């Protein structure tokens, strides 16, 4: 199988690309920056915002495109909303490539499309697209809408995955995007104070291997047309507070955290726990790594890279 991954130098793209290569697939990536973790994934350096009319710097036919490229830090896009618009432009140009080449697409969406909800579990059809909580969520809502329209007008096969707080291996590239778990781990390891925005937040943290398992199953199902035109949550299916997260990181580091709690920032979701019924029924998805097991794995990874001292 030949798989094209946009955003191939990011966390999910890197883990997915390496996993597909390991099982024997051919993988090619597109990203506007080089991969800081591996040179095993061949790629073209390009800004998808500039790839108008779906003119991608690739050759040959692909069985599927996995579109992961996006600006993904919610609060940063509140401060810089033009980057949310760039997310939509990247999605549109990728859809044009897929339309032109008749290539199925898998879109990396987000649990942010549900908004700031206070139910215990979220099912895919319950997403309320009337109110977007942030420019980032608006970009993902818009991207999904474009994909649904291309399926209707051009019979483009697709799967949409709504990710939730993916963490783990290859997530500590601070120059690209500062993520909460490696940030907290580094500061706690160095006995620095940390600020938690939203003490009462309940979020569904997904270890990256579980995420990649789901996407890989989706690739196979879509290419074989066993599943098509579906939108699926990918997460662990269990909520944890940021207090839980801080305590687990501190426990893994055998440190006492110095924490200050502040209210959640504008645009941030304060409760989300995924309903995984569709993922299980359609794809046989079975996440195996709860936060209690994933945080120690992530901390061990940070130590192995030298980001923090063990």
C-alpha cells in the first residue's frame, strides 16, 4: 500500500509513518519542516497553503492520503486566528489533490468540534456545529464540512477521526509546539513552578500508540471500502483531570510539584470523554494504555531524549 501523509514531521505523522513502514507499506510525507526525529520517512518540504489547485510535489498514485497537517495549539490560535484559516486552506488544497487524483482521504479532526460540553460521554452525532468555541475548533468544523461536501459532490471516499489529547513518543518538540505533558514534565523535573489552567478540566488523554492503532485500522478499512463516509472518535475513553495528570507526572519523576491553578483560558474545552462505540464496532479499535500507564512511558521517553534528567 502507498500512503501519503501530510504533516509527516509531527507527532502523529512520525509515529504513523514509522509504523506503516515497519509493516511494509510505502510511505511518503509532506511537511513544511524537516523531521527532527527520523530520516526514515521520505518527504517533500512544502507549505500546503501554497499548493494551490491540489498541485502537490509528489509523483505516482497513492492508495490513501492521511491529512494531519495543521496548527494545533488552541490558545495560540485564539491569539493568532489567521493560523486557523491556514488550517482550512491546507485542508482545501489537500481535498483538491484527492479530487484530482481520485484518492481517498483520512482527516485528522479534533474533539474540539464538540465545544465546551458538560456531559460525561460524547457520541459523534452529538457534535454541535452551531457554536465554535475557538478559531481552532472552527477550522476543524470547517474542514469536516468540506470533506462531507466533497463526498457528496465528487464521491470522494473518506474517514474523519476526532483525536483527543494525543501524547507520548515524539511529542516534545517545543520549537514546533509546546505541549502540556512534556512542558509539565520538564518543569517538575527541574523543580520549576507550573501553572495549570483549569483545575476542574476533565479530558480524554490518548497514548500515541493507541491513536496510531486506530488510524492504521482506518487506513485498511477505507482502502478496502469496508468502511467509508464515517466520522469516528479516537481516544482512550476515560476522563482525567489536570490534577491527575500533574500527580502522575510527579510520581513518575519522584518529585513534588510546585503548582499554581488558574481559570481555563479562552477557547479551551473543560470537559470531554469520548464515546468509542463506533471505533470499536467499525474498526475493532481497542485502546490499551490508560493515563496511569502512558505517563510513565512518556516520561521515560523524555529522559531517553535528554529533555529531562531521570
